[in-house]
C-alpha cells in the first residue's frame, strides 16, 4: 500500500488549498480513509474521514471549513481546505483507517504553512 499526499504549501490566513492523496495497492472506494495532521509540538490528530459508504466526519476545529472527498476512478482522496487559519499549520497525512495504529504505515505527508 502506498499513499502519496501532495498539495501543501505556504498560504496566507483566509486562503485555500486542496490536498490530494493518491493511493496504490488499496481501493479507496472500499476502505475508510482519513486525513490527519501533526502541528509543531503537537500530537497527530484526525482532521477528516470518509467511510467506504461515503459518510464523512470532521474534527470540530475544521468543520465547515474543510471538505473531504474522493474520486474512485482516480483512486484519490482530497481535502479541500478553505478559510485557513494559522493554527492549521501542520504536516498533513492521509491513511486508511484500518492502518492508523501501524506507525510504519505513515508516509511523509505534505506541509501546510499558514501565515498571518
């Protein structure tokens, strides 16, 4: 299984970014997928998830600003991030929900930096 997160960058507060997670070795349409982030000096936290059935869930801190979606044909999961805040600065990772306890399953992630 390989999950390649991309799309991070530097953006001003209030701006938007869209992250992509290209998957191989796993079918995202039949697996719950999640976006996670780890900010400076913080523990990794779940930001958003989408079940195999398409049900989405969000952390309270991003609800209404972030949207998780997927393109089954491209086997890719997305995270649309709007109204970004400085506190959204973090390395963002995607992972399949069944793998999150395996520390070796986490890729490099993509860095999002929000400036004030």
